[in-house]
């Protein structure tokens, strides 16, 4: 039987804070997306089809954001999950395009 490595060498163990943060942020974002879809849908036409379409689009946005955030941030996340960190994950999940744009648009490096 092969030896089992200690938990601190397991890659998922090292990513546990990021996994918990992004998972809980997605879980909280489902009802937030429903409320936002209701508000946006009532402005756009107030039909079930409009609200359902907006909700589906928002859920897709959240899932893509979760994947992008996890890929970019997970290996650097070492602090334990707290309410403040969860709030940061939640805000980052909804604002992920701005975070990517800010990261790419950093100060130019002087090559001279």
C-alpha cells in the first residue's frame, strides 16, 4: 500500500481557503442573482422570459467569474476564511472584469 502524504503536501489542502471562499461566494450569489434578475427584468419588460434570461445570464457571469478568480487568486490565498474575507470574495466575484482590467492595466515598465 502506498504511503499517504501529509495533508500539508496535498494541493487541495493548500487551496482550502480559496475553495471555501469561492464556493461560499457562489452559493450566496445565487439568491443575489435572483433578486437582481427580478429588479432588472421588471425594468426590461416584466415577463417571466425576460427575468429568466437575465437570471441565466447573471448565473453564467458568476460561474465564469468564479473560475477566473479561482485560477488567478487561489494559489496566493493563504489567510483563513472569515466574514470579511467572504465579503471580499463575494465582491470580487461580482466585480471580476474590473479586477482583470486593473491587473492588466498596471503601470508601464521602463525598459530603458
